[in-house]
C-alpha cells in the first residue's frame, strides 16, 4: 500500500460525484439523505472496523484511515458521520459476543454515541440503573444503537472497577433532542440524546480501556485513544485538501481587478504551493507513524508508549496544519467563499466546525 495518496486515488469518481450532488439536499434535511445512506451501505463504509465474525470488513487500519479521509474530502457532513459511525462500530469487538451478534450482523448497523461522561449508573443485581443526557450523537437519525458513558457511585471502598462504564442502548430506549444547529457539518444530525431512568443487564456494559477480550486481530490491539485521535484528525486533513483543491480550481478561473489571470500571479501560486506542501508533509508524517504502529500490532504487540506519544503529537500538528493551510488561502478566494450556497463555503464551515473537537484541542484536554 502506498503510504500517502490523494483522496482522488482512494475514492472512485462516481461515488465522489454522487456524494457532492446530494450534499445540498442533505443540508436542507439536516441529516444524510436516503441516497447517501444507500451508497454508504452499498460500499460498506460503516463496516470497516467490525470483526469478520459479524460479517464486517475488519480492515487494516492504514487502509481504513485513507478511506475515511477520502470521504471527508468528498463532503464534510458525510465524512464526519461515516467516521463517527464506523469508528463506534469498532465497539463490536468489545461488547459481549451475544449482543454484538444481535447488533452488528445487520448490514446497516451504526452506533451513535458520546464520549462525554453525561450519565450515572448505580449497580444493582445483575445490572445497573442508568440515566443521563449526552451531547453530539452524530448519525442519530439513522443509528441502530447508541453508546454512552456513565459514572459509577463513589462508595469510599477499594474496588477494581473503573470510575465509569460504557453502556449500549437501543433506539427505543433513547430520546433524541434535535439540538444540532451548527455553523458547519450541518447534515450530521449530531443531536443530544437522553435516557430516562432504566435498568440494564450486565451484558449492556463494555470497556475500551484495554485490548478487546473477545477478538485477537491487530485492529483490536491498537489503543482506542489514538484510534480516535487519528480518525478525527484525518477528517480535518480531508476537508482541508478539499478546500485547497477548490481554491486552486477557483484561482484558475478568476481575474484580478486589473484583468490579470490569477493563475499567472506568483503570489497566488506561491501561497497555494506553500499551503499544499505543509499539509502534505503533515499527512505524510502521520501515515508513516500509523504504518509503523500498525506493524507492531500485526506482530502481536501493542504500540509502545513512545510511539503513541508521537502519534498524538503528529495528530495535533496535522490538525493545526490543516486549519492553517486553509486560512492562508482563504483571502485569495474573494467573495466566493462567503456565499453559503457554494461548495467552497460549505467546506470552510465544515473544516472549522470539525476542528473544535476536543481530541484536537491544542489545550490537550484528552492527553
């Protein structure tokens, strides 16, 4: 596999065109439309990380990351929604097999959820009493299950239990709040969701703090924190590539106030080239590290602490570079980028909305 490829080498042109043609309608509906969902199911993009025993693809991580980046390049809302759904479907390897069999053999299986600690769980016999409300359940409009974290009570006693558990809910157990009304990523249906007080059996809990207890493939030895950082960061790089390509295409058509073709203007060409070079460099380093860590997983190990720290730092660098590369080119695009109906404007808004995810924060909240 070639380590660094442009998304146009990953995603077929027919799919790219279909995704972009449907994007304006999806924004009007504030969710992915049925034509987009049908394409997602046909291509099995939500099944990248589901174990093979549930008829998932269990794809090598570097290859799957390229696909997710390419989908973000195609359209921010679709890329983001697939990324969150496919990433959460990795939980199939951590949820008890009897429940995973029920959820993930469905060809349309999609988890929507939240990493926030928005709920509480009280242990009871053979289960837990759970309630809470969580933010940003991307893909909630087509989710077949939801996951969320709940704090456990502090009893002042020594215990091997972590301070929280992750839980699985079915759609009929969840109230979707229809709260998502954002500057960008407008078709992701990233709504808040709530669960009223409900008893859940033990099998509805799972943990991502250690390698999967049920699957031994290399995909399930890769630490989930860095997995989440990588998948989120590559959404930004994909959107930034889209913005730079769109800006270059625009520059090839525009003239300056003096009538000069902007494609012949050295300031324009230098700015585009510098932005593209910076982004390509950041992407290349990220993929090199992923490939190295993946080889460690394939050899039966987990990546070293030093390798994981390198990945986390490379993620922050690539995310910052993605933002800055677009911001350098933004002034060249004139009034075109300000029109909400243009693809360039939509890409700009999606990029800057995605960049606010806590895993990409320069304040290092997740670290």
